[in-house]
C-alpha cells in the first residue's frame, strides 16, 4: 500500500514538474517575441520599407575618397529608352519661345562690344557668358578658315562650359548626399530624377557617380567641329545639331545619303545648348562609350586632369570610320590648340551683358 502511494506521489510530482517546465519555456518564448518584435519591425521599416540610403553611403564615400575601390558601371543596370534619358531635353525642345538668328556681323559686333577674345580666354581661362541660341546662316560663307573657326568656337565654347558646370554642381551634390547617413525627401527626389537622366537603376549610386561627370571642353569642340564642318552643315544650321546625334523617337532631319530601310534621323534641337546637353548625356549613358567613362574614372582616381586625347581613344564607335575618326579628332585638338580651353570657367553674367544678347 505504502509502495503504491510512493509511486503515485512520484508520478504526480514529475507531472507537475513537466507542466511547470513547459509553462516556463512558453512564457520565455512569448516574452522574447514581444521584446524582439519591435526591434525587428523597426529594422525592417528602416532598411526595407524606407527609401532613405542608410545602408552603405558612408562606406561608398570613404572608398571613393581613399581610392580603395575603383567604381565600375553595373552591367546589370537598365538600358533606358531614349525618351527617358532625354526627357528634360525633349520637353525644352517643344518650347514655343522663338530664338533670334543673328547674322555674322551682328554676332561679331556683340563680341567686340563685350571684348570677347579667344586669345584672352586662352590666357585667363575666363569665358564671357554669351548664350547664342542659333548659328548664323552666313557662317558657311566665311571664306577665311581661321575666322570661321574662331566664330564657331566663340559661339559654342560658353555653351559647353555652362553645361559642364551643371554636371559639376550635380556631382558635388551627389558627393554631399553620399557623405550623409540619411537623406531628405528633396534629396531622394533629386536622386530619382538623376537615376532617370543617367539611365541608372534605383539606388545604384556607384554607377551614377561614374556617369555623372564632365567631358573635356577640347573634346566637345573637336567633335562639334568634325560633325558640322565647323558649323556649316545642314544639320547644324537647320536643326542646331552640333554632334550628329541620331534619334528614333525625337524630331530630326533625315540624312540625304541614308540607305533604304534606315529609320534613324539626326536629332533636331530647339537651340544649340540643348544639342550640347544631349551630347554630354549621350557620352555619359550610352553603352558604346562605357570604356570612355571607365578611362575617365581612372583619371579621376589618380587625381589627373581629364585628358581629351586619352578619352578620344575610346570614341571609335561614335562614327563608322572607327579609328580614323579618332585620328581626325586628335588632329583637330592638336592643330587648333583646343586644350587651352579645358580649364576655362564662365564669368558671372551681368544685366548689361544680358541686354546685349
């Protein structure tokens, strides 16, 4: 009898102990869940649902500044459509503002009035902020080659410097954003706009940094000179197309020697400055010029100036003539001492100057 009581007592004791153990474990798990759930939710909200760049922007900046990593473009990035890359340019192309086409004599008078001299620019590296929207029709009638080249350079030089300035300012803003742990709504909207303009997928900051950069002024002048015959081509005079940029969706001029079945046109622009902007966007986004951008990044990482001769070596796909095209560009740069303009900066505009234009 006593033996049975002892067995029952032992069995009851074990049962109570097991129940208590299971209850304790369940209580611990439940408490752990309620303790960790807010932490996990906060983490997920910050890193997955929130678009602020809180993950690795500081690391990206440090790697950039310390040259520990050379950024290369992401091959898996999206190939944007022309209409997306140039949407801001195409919007301005539809502008209803009628630009005045000045004659060569009027433009020369303006240059004389503001004392705009290329030799002075070569020495001082300062450019008058003159914004001429259209080439003069008479430029093709200037028989003196030196004078024709001089007028062409004087017209497009301020435009190239100004558009490069915009990219430089954007690039500085990008570096500022990269240095922060989080970004404001305005900064995030700005980044979204730049991702679109540069054909970069969302949050791919390293590729955006590679693409958002300047093109040497001497290279831009040389390409414009080559593509337009120093401003005398039909595309330049009728379409403000300084760089012979093709289009399949925008307004353009059909090449006279186009073969049957070719659907492309040379893009037509409302003004010369839009042609410059589209050219810079083209070199900074098209896959054909990826090696140019890579070479430019290497120069940046070595604190070297952007050399137009070095970068021109990667423009073999710009024209059908390939390496011959590169040779022509380099001859234009050297024979016309165009590198003298690479460090040129735009003088501040004034009301007096604006009233003359």
